[in-house]
């Protein structure tokens, strides 16, 4: 029992130091600036494309929500590295491995590209979310000023395109298939239904929103 407690004490000390190193809180301002930049760039593009006689106003509450959502996702994946480190150290200590062997286990955890790739994937996906959200908010403000708009999807179709985005493209991938701004995109793939006002529809989604101006007759 005392041996197990000693193991736990050693692991806790290592993990506490690890958490201090891996805490992404200091980087949150930089991430927030990136998300805000993508949101505003998309909104400004809508403003430039439509040229409505209004001043677009960023939805600060939406930007704050995006920032917090991204931070929580990044911290979650960072914590997963800590969980993996704990498991490796527990195995090593229970096997009575040497300090050199334990160091190798730690090195293997940090060299595992799946963790860094996950963090990169979160950033890529959330930048798409911020851009599409900015575009949708801009289009909504334009519509509130009298510019009649509908939205459709522009999916990247290649060997990496998911079945989800292929289904989205078939249903909403052209101006003729555009839907009202406040209506969800809905597709069913397998036994699961995907529903959202705007992409992303999944991790690493590359689909973006496009808009078409309605004619006076509503078409």
C-alpha cells in the first residue's frame, strides 16, 4: 500500500510540473486575436461583396463564445497528453523501470505526433467556424437592412472530403440549392443526422458559406 502511495506521489509531482508547462492559458490572448481576425475578415468580405449602405457591427458576444469554445477544446486535448503521461509513468513505476527507461516513456509521449496534430486540427476547424460565423453574421445584418440573401455551401471535393461534406454538397452545393439564412443545413449520413446553421460539420471540415442575393420575385 505504501509503495502504491509512493508511486502516486511521484506521479503527482511530475504531472503537477507538467500541467504548469502545458497550461495554454498564457496563449489564450493570441488564440483569441486569431479567431477575432478570421471572424472580422469574413464579415468585411461580405460587406465588400454586397456593398450595403450600412456599418457592419461585430457580434462581440458571438466572438467571446467562439474564443471560450476554442480555448476549452485546446485545453481538453492538452489534458489528454497529461492523461497519457500519467498512464505511461504508472506502467513504468509498476514495472520498476530505471530512471532512463522512465525518461524514454516521457519522451515517447511528447514525440507522439497525434497530440500535436490534434491541437493543430482544433485550430484549423475553429478558424473555419469563426470565418463562417463572421460571414453569416454579416449577411444577417445586411438582410436586416433590406438586402435579401440566401446561403449555400462551397465544399472542397477531393480524396480527403468526408461523406458528410459530400452529402452537404449534393444537397446545398449550388446557388439554386440556397436556403434562408436562419434555416439549418441538414443531412443524414448513415444513422446520424448532421444539423447546423453553418459549417464546420465535423473536425477538419473545410466547407465554407456562400451567399446569393434573392431577386425581387423571391427566387
